C-alpha cells in the first residue's frame, strides 16, 4: 500500500514548518520540539490519575498511575514511552496511556526513566526494571493484582519492555504475563530493507536513529548488547506472550517483525500485526490518524484477553 493520506498530511504539515532536522540539534533543543497533545486525541477522563516517585538505582523514578475504575486488584500495564532514549516524558505519552487504561480496564503505570546522553545505557534499562519490580512488590498499595502485570511501550519503550521481560525471566521475578510492543526498537545495528526504504521522508529517519543510538550507548560494542538490542539475545524462550505492532512505512518495521518471528521460533505465543500505510508515530497520533485509534483499540483488546486468561 501507499503511504496513508492522513500520514502524508501529517508529514506535509511538518515539512511546511521548516527548520533544521532533529538530528542536527542538541538534545536540549530537540526536547523542545514536542508535538501538540491534541494530535494524540482527546484527554480521556479516568477515575484517578496521580504522579508519584519510587526508589530507583540512582534516585527517585517518577511514575504516573492511570486508574480507570474504583475497583481494587485491577490488572496492570507498566508502560515505557518512546523517544529514542533521548526524548519523551510522562506528558508525551499521557493521552495514549489514558486511552489504554480506559479501554483495557488496566491500571496503566507510565515510567519516566532516565534519558541519554546525560544517562547512558544501561541507565534506562535499570530504571525500567527497578520500576517494574517496585510495582509488583507494592501491587496492593497501587490497587493492582500482582498476578496480572504486563509490560509495554512504544519504539524505545518497546525495547525497554521486552528487555525488562527478559531480565524478569532470568531473575525469576517479577512474574509478567504479557508484552505489548508497539513498533519496538530491537536492533541498534539494523541494516534491514525497511531501514533503507523508509529511512528518509517518513518522520523517523536513518540519521535520526543514528543520533539516538549514538547518544544512548557509550561504545559501539554496546549496540550489540542484548539489553540494548534484544533481537541479539541468545534465547527468547520463556518470555511472556506478546503483541508486536508494526507500521508499514517505518524504518523500524523489519526489526520489529524479525523480533516477533524470533519469539515465535522460541515457542512464545505471539501475535504480529502490520498496519498498512502507517508511519512510526501513528500510535501516538490517534487524534489525526484513524490507524492510531484502531491500534490503541487492538492493544487494549489484547490486554483484556491476556488478563482474562491469567485470571482463569
């Protein structure tokens, strides 16, 4: 399929703004180039939304907890925002998290992990795992059922989600039941066809990925570390079931789909869905791209199904 008309309109609007490409900016400048919240859709009211801090390996980690109902012992999704490990905040993923909580019935807990280049790999990984362990160990305090916890995220957040799942498998704790991986970054040394075909003119560029990766890792050898590039893990056996969502017109498409295949080959129950005509940030553009709305609904349905199975 060709690029979807709504995605093309978004890209044309960005191009009309002019200015230097993001990969030519210092991280402090790039962080000022935030997309308007309205592009992610309306702000969904919920029973309670609160921001708190939990202990981390190098200081407090901010969390935002989205509770859809007054019920106790709700299932939970621990969510990691995207942004190439350099960008992103609790606010940047606020509206998708609200919608996921509303549609899935899960408490969604968004994690504000440390960013590069101020905090190089594995700082984000360490924060993501610490936050996940905290949620599991303090589930009752958060109104969460400790037996029904999933991890998920978008792009670099999807990377963190599956790395955390692997760390939890290896450590034997916490027990996780599902992975929601939205166009996940799984290989920092990606040379796949989609990286070439869609590496320019489709929002995320090859140059931008190099910019993010160079800020994230301190040495080139770190790019092949399985905790930075989970596609390179020796084994994916024993990981929780997963939904892997990819966008057709996304340079990260092939590495996300390769990860889904590796999960399947390892005996993990996985559903992989490619959204035709979509570009990399479409999940967070549900206010202007219908495919984003569909993807959020699909993600919520997968979460509900996984939580229902876990309860039986």
